[in-house]
């Protein structure tokens, strides 16, 4: 991953990085996801935008089309504690994926008269996009920082269940309690706009918890699933 350039001023953070490969893009999105989740656990909600374009970013100066586009996304579309991704970047990802596959399928080995195709290691990161990036109810793309960072699943078989749940207990004690308290406090605000933001956060948080608990419960016998959900109901923001 290319080293990002970071500048802080007022209540804003600007992070830029050249994208030379799929790995750079997926690593950058993961990096931003970790930052957003870490701040959330500390009680700090942020919103923002990620765009592409020309940019000059040094210790003293920042200017270019990319920061203007990112600012507009944050100011006009983010609204909730989420980081919006420019549709142009999504299109660029799709274009590069298509080109990469075309190049990959031109590469093959012939063994005993049969052609064996392969995809280069760099293409592996393409699967990361669906994991980190999702479409919200209003049609915009955003970083799915809650579902990604609440993941403690260690495997897809019953042998991994105890380890996964032990990790989940640690996440609950260290992180989930703080997020739930933050959500509950925000929902008590007298400002309808503030309440709306915390309602969004509550819905996304509970969706992430529901996703992982369902994944865990699928490893159990059907007669034990209800008891499992009852025991872990404390993870939900009520």
C-alpha cells in the first residue's frame, strides 16, 4: 500500500493516496474503516467522502478536484455518520476489475493439451470491495465500517464456534457496550436531526450484530438456536 498523506485542520481530516493497484484501493478503504470504527468506540462520530481526481497534497497545501468532490459528498450527501464513496470511484473499480480479468484470462499454461488459466495475486483483493462497500437505503455507496469491524468469526464449522464466541465476549465488553451507550444517549437528544443520525447508527449496528449472530447460530442444532439468541440479546441496541 502506498503511504497515505494525512492533514488535520479545524474539525477535518484529509487523507490522500495514489491508487496504483486493486490492493491499494482495498487497503485504503480498510484503513478508513478502521479509523471510523476506532473513533466510534471512543464516542466520536464522523462523516465524510472519498473521491478520485487530481490533487496536490503536502504538509502545507491541499488543492485539486478530488478534495472538492470529497467535500461535496460529505457536505451534501453523507448526513449520517458514514463515509460516502464517489460513484466515479466505483466505476473506476469496475473498469479495472473488467480489465484485470481480461488480462488474466489471456494468461494460461498448456499441460497435456489443456489450458489452465489463473488470476494474479493482485486480483484477490477484488473480493474485498463487497465486504467493505455497500449501498445504503438512499442509493449511495458507503464504507460498511460496523459489519466489518465487529467480525469475530474464525471459521465456518462448529469447531470454531467457541473461539469465535470468546472473541465476541471480548468485543462486547470492550467495544459494544460503549457503542450501545453512545447510541442510547444520542437517541435522547431533543434535536430531531441528531436523533435521525443515531437512529441510522442503531439500525446499522443492530444489522451487523444480527448478521454475525445468525452466522454463529447456523452452526448450532435448531433446538439450541433460540437459547443462543436469548443469551446474546444484550448485544443489541434497544
